[in-house]
């Protein structure tokens, strides 16, 4: 029993909470870019652990057996046999029904989970796809994603008030200052926190590259060091880079701070061209 991939769309892959505990070996955590939406997909199925397809527009799947699924994250105009269906809920998909995501309406990444998860081998404790490290690959037409058919007696739907909306004129990212924060000049900090930046086409699962007013660097050389989720690097050109799920294990650019985890998930749902700004936060306010 499995899902058959009829069309892979734009870089659909299987992810979970990530491959943690191996960064000292140079292994990225990877995992779902929007952990908030991913974990809701599991919760709506009554699962505490599992995995899900992380999909962008164009994915089309055929169920080869009846099972229970949940869809969360971006609104990609989800269809079941060509008819619109709600997301942020669990439901039964029957044998031979086709699930498709033909166009982007709000957000970038949707999560499709099955009750009990997909039956895939774990590598270092995770099924997360990380092609740059030779672990898994993007889904391709004809792939089969095996699962054990299961049903839940209680179908769930997230209340409308709690369903996130991703497309905003401006997204504010809260930043905790790093220990290198004091190395930046007052002018550099003022530029960083007062400017509007645009998500560029060079953004991916590794990190989101932004374009806007250049931030002056620290003028100091630093040794490469471990990179946390949400680290905001300021490279030589002054254009901020926010590092995300598939970030490298070490980096040598100075860091203004770290975008808080919740806001990293919102950033991961933004399209190129989206506008963001940074806001200084503190441990006390968190």
C-alpha cells in the first residue's frame, strides 16, 4: 500500500523533525522547514511522531489503498479527484483517489501526512531528505511512498482562528542579539533594524537570502563556528542571510543575531519578492 507520485511538482520531498545530534560531524539537521505546520499535520492524525511530504505547487498523488491523511501549511488549492477540499484537517482518502496541488494561493510549503507515517528507512534517526549530503532525493514521477493503512475514529480540524495566513504585505522577524551583536556599529544596527528587505530567488531550504540596504560589517575576522537555526549572517556585501533547516554546520560570517524559531517557520512560507523587516527582541520578552 502506498501513494504513487503522478507528478512531483517543485521539489516535493519527505521530511520529519530532522536529523539532530550530528552537526559536530558536519551533518545538517534538515527536517521540515515549517515545523509548526508539520507538527499540526501529525497532531490532526493523533500521532506524536511520524513524517510528512513537504510539497510545493504541482504535486499529484494517487492513493493505492484507503487510509487517513492530513494536510496543513500552505494553501496550494488542494484537490481530491479534481474537487476542492479543506486543509488543516484530517480525512479519509480512498483507493485510487488522486490528491493534487495545482496552484499557490497562500504560503509556499504544504505538509501531507498519513496516519502512522510513511514506511521509509531512517538514516541517523531520521527520514529527512537532504540531497546535498546524499540522503534521499526530491520525489519523482513513478515513486511509491509506502504506508500501512490506518484509520482514526476521531477526525480533527483546526479552528479557523488558529490557521495561519502567510501572505502579508510585510512580515516582521524577531531577532535575539548574538554575542557578536556588539561588534556591529550603531549605524549598522540602525540600518539592519530600520530597513525593508526582499526575499530573493536565491533562497532555499539552506537559507533565505535577502536584498535591501547593505549592512556594514564588523571589520573583524572570526573563526568558523556552529550555526544555529535562524542565524542572521552579514556577509561582505551586507545583504543578510537567514539560515534555516538545511543550514551548513559551521560558518564564518559575523552574525547580527538569531531569528526566533516561530518566525523562522513563517519565513519559510514566503515567496521570492516578499518583504520582511527585523525587530530586536530579548530573552526577557520571549
